[in-house]
């Protein structure tokens, strides 16, 4: 088992600043190469406090604000205009930063791209994304992916 300090939120494992124990292969092959975690050391306790402070600064200030934003995000679908081929397949895929930009363009508020969970969206049509707004609040956004003209 490897002891790690998470640098980002990992679904089902913890949030930024948490100290977790995971299997060596998961740490070596997934968490460490992607920058989701650092190896735990005794000196790493200072890093934990910095990560927790940064997480608090990024978090939506209160639970009520998060719930209000979640309600606004779930009301109407968000349209994303992307380059696509004749058959409806995208050139590339939709990224979390694309979803954040579309939400801001729709005037629904600002999000952190690290809080957006998105499956591989490689085709036109309707898709879903999950946004974690607060430790207790998450919202599901409907995305209408349309071809750019």
C-alpha cells in the first residue's frame, strides 16, 4: 500500500489535501503520472495545509450558493458548438474546459474545470456532465453538442 497526498479531487477516493492509502499499482500507474497525488512524507504536512487552503478558496462559499447554482445549471441544456465531420464524429473530443466556457457564455456562472466530470464525448448529440459544486452538492448538466458552421 502506498500513502499519498491528493492534489486534486478523485471521485471515490477523496479531495485535494486528503491523505489516502491506495494499492501500489494504482498509485504508480494512475495517480502519480497524472499529477493527481504526491508521495506522502513527514514534511508533506505543510503541503497538505496549502492544498486544503487552496481548495477552500476555490470552493463555492456556502452550501446555499452551491444549491442555487446547481438548480440553474440543471434547468436548461447547454449548447456546445464544435468542429465535426460529415458523419457526426468530432475532430477531437469535448473537454472539461469547453464545458466551463459554454456555461460562462450562457451566463450561468463560473466553474472550476477540475470540478467537471465528463465521459468521452466524441459525437454530436445530447450528452451529460457532472459538476461538483460543493462537498455535498453536485449537478448534472445536459450538453447539446452541435456542429460548428
